[in-house]
C-alpha cells in the first residue's frame, strides 16, 4: 500500500514550494545583462571576453576572423541539408561579436528576407538562437508575456530568429 501524506504535510510542501519559486523569481529578476558591470567582480572573465573583440587571430582550425565555412568546406552543405546551417555559416568570431554575427546571417532570416508560411525563410532558425547568444533573453521573454512581469518562454520560442533582427 502506498504511503500517503497527511493533509498538513501536503500544504506544508505546497507552501515551501511557493516560497522557493518566489525566491527564484527574485534571483532571476536580479540578473544583469551589461557585461561591463561584471568587470570589477570577475576581472579575468571580463578580460577574456573583451579579448574576443580582436579579429586578427587565424589558425588552421579556426580563428577569430569571419570566414564563410560553406565556401571553404562545401561538403557541409550536404551534411547539414535540410537545416538552416546549410544556407549560411560563418566561423564564430567570439562572444563579443555573437549578437552582431547572428543579426547578419541568412539562417535567421536576415538580411531583409520576407517571411511567409510558403517562403524559403519559413523554416529558418527559431528564436532559440538568442538563448545562448543574447544576455537579455529574460527581459525579452517578459516583453512577450501577457502580464509583462512574468517570463513567458512559450511566446518567445514561438517566434523566429528573424523577428528579433531589426529590419533594414
């Protein structure tokens, strides 16, 4: 026979869960999306992030220069067939350039591609790209929320990557 909680234990568990959720909400709301504010507390991490601004490094395996990987390695178009990476893929230049690079690539629906259900851009990258590349995703999720004070990931992830790219 399965052991069942007493009524007061269930309420205590529920109340404790609500307190934890509330505290996690406070913690999430304190996240800062400006890299410079971390310089004093995390000097080494900030310094290595800032070093990614330099795009002169080149090596046999990669580098910090923007290169068209599909032009250099055309077999990748076949390997990535059916996925947006097969349309456009540049080497990553480092975290300092992540948002800039993502805004100008074809696979997110940019530059200036009209997205309709039957267009080639209809299956471009979803907004999930921003989750790893953008520090401001919690604010963006709240912006799409009905209440504006709660993050709503469903509305955020339903958008395409191109919907976050400014139109030219």
